């Protein structure tokens, strides 16, 4: 058995002399440029308390606008999975619907109806036996969607155990050691033991290997990831299910699967339609995805769908009398924006199946181009090539240099505007540092070619150093 103690999130540590969050300046006030000041207005704004008086809207706008320029260029941020571009019609729709509260289904019944249309479209995309017999909901993002899927697994297990007169203490959930941090949060917040199956050079993802060492009568489920955060690789859902089939034959334990399709849930249906990872695999009872990743919507929106209504325990669904009507509610929060749901529906209408395929294929083509170019460089070895989701990682080739590491390359590329994270891999191979590129809609082939030139130039600069680069103060730039 591996060590099941909670792990820290890569990249969560900060150097002692580095603030956890960016801020402008070192004082306690924000000084207004005199060219924007109006007669009678304050020219200094306190940073950490409300100003004493009012200011004109154009003045407040200018202050916030100027401060936000310190952020990086979102289009050059190759660390994040989160979408950074939508077309002007989507932006217009966003502005028109920013005031809609998704939870107020009585006041905004059409937005509620559109939410239902969307998850039914997604259920069909994921090959649910019947979209009408499935059940789903929108969420703030895939983290909430994952937690709802985990809660359903836990409650199903509790109900089954109580029916048999058995203890419901000490539930556990089986996860890859490369799982996204939201699952660590789920286990921590909802008192579930996280059992991490370590990845290695021989088993780069959770693939069912040695799964019998982790499953017992207290296992509420197994999480399979379609697009591991660290590398972008798919975990073989059908292979994991086959391992669970063998375990059931030997022990009688019927363990279900939740598929975390945060990224791959909106890639695989279009680029790998014959891959069986979804509801075609009988053990899969729920699937989640992040609409603000490869669903192509601005943050934050996620979706979770259960195979059948029976797979979502009715005890978890509340009938809420609020804001003038009755509504079923299964969520970790209450009020939330409805605009992103309308944006998702807009994209479903705008692109259709073929349009989504073309957009995702374009991203994957860029990812494969980049991985091919980086893989041909003498300094690097690829971990994967971007042919699952359009994400790939690489490591520094052993013995290539003692003058620099991937953290130095990450810093060098940041000077050119590129945000490309370097970070250690999970426990058991945490001495291995990789870099990762996430290709999203908006990273064109032309930009990718510029990136290749910048990587080559940066590597040449680092290779030509006469002495090793300092390693003090280097921190992980891992980004989910």
C-alpha cells in the first residue's frame, strides 16, 4: 500500500521574500495621475480600505484599468487550461446577461430551460443510454462538478452499507497521485480517505495496475481522469473498469467510476470518438467537465451528468421554495451567474459538432507541432506528445547540462512574455521536474512558431553560460 497521507499542492509554496499575491507599488495608497483628476476629487486612493468619498465612474475605471495592465498577456499564458478568448457576439451576449442569477429559475425560466438543454446535449455527447433518463446540472466550474460527483458516490455507498446493516465509517476514494487538487479538497472537506495510486515511468497514469491493493469494502469509487493535469494524458477508463470487473469477480465488491473529464470531456467526443471512456463503459456512473476549458466558455462554468436519475441519490437534491417558486437544487453554492450557461448554448448553436471538432483539431495540431519541435531539441525528452488533449510535458534530458534547469528556462521565457510552468511531478517521482504547455483556442500556428524560436534562443543562451545559474529562490510555477 502506498502512503495515503494528504499531499501538498505543487506550486503552493512561496519563497519567504515573495508575496503570495501581486500588488503594485510598496505604499498604502494608489495615486491618481493628475491628467485624470477632476476638481474636488481625491488624488490618493487607499489600497486596503474604502475611500472616504466618491469618485467619478471614468476615474475609478481608469485606476482599475491601469492596475490590471500589470497582469500577463492571457493569450501567451500557456500554463492555464482556462479559456481566454471568445468572439464578439459571445462578449455581447455576456454583457446582456451578466445580471441573470442561475438559481432563480422562477424569474429566469428560459435560462433554466437552456441549462437543461445543454446538459442533455452533453449527456448525448457522452453516450448516455438516454438523455431523458439522465440527470445533470451546471456548476461554477469542474471543481464543484467533481465534488458533486464525489458526494453522490459517497451517499450511494452509505445507503448501500446502511441497507446491509454495516458501518458507514472510513469511506475511501481511489485516485491517481497526479489527480487535480479539487479531489484532495473533496476528500479533506467531506471526510473521505484519499488513496493515491502512484504514477511512474512504467505506469504514467492510473491504468488499473495493482488496483486490487487499494479497493476494499469502504471504497466509494474510483476517479479516472481524461486529461491528467500534470501532463494532459488520458487515463484508460475501460482498462480501469476491466480491473474493477476482476476485483468484483474475486471479492463481490461493485465499485463505480466517476470520470473527471475537466478537459478531455470536451475533446475526446470530437477527436477520439471511438475511444470508450464515457457512459459506454458500464461502471461509469457520472462524468464532469469544465466548460471554461475546452468547452470554450469564459470562466466559470462546469457540467456534471449522471448516467441515470437513480445514480444521483434523491437525498442530495433539495426542493427549495425561494424567489417565488419551487426548484430542485443540487449544488455547493446558491446564487451564481447564468450568463455562462447562455454562452455555452451559444457555442453549441454556433459551432455544432463539426465546428467543435474543427476548433479542437486546430488546437491539437498546434500541440503536436510544438511537441515535435521540442522533442527534436537535444536538451529535452518528451513525456507525451499532445495527441490526447492538446497538452504535453517534457523533461530535461539527463546529462544535458549542469548549468541550468527547467525553472531557469521558465523564467527566461517569461522575459519574452510566455508563461510556461516548470514543476515537480507527484510523489514517488517528485525528483523529476517537467514543463508543460496547454494549447487552447487562440494559440495559432504562427504564435507557436514564434514560441519555438524563443525556446531555441533561450536554450542556446543558457547552454552558453560559463557557470551554473543560481538555484536559490526558485519556486514551482505549477498552475491548474
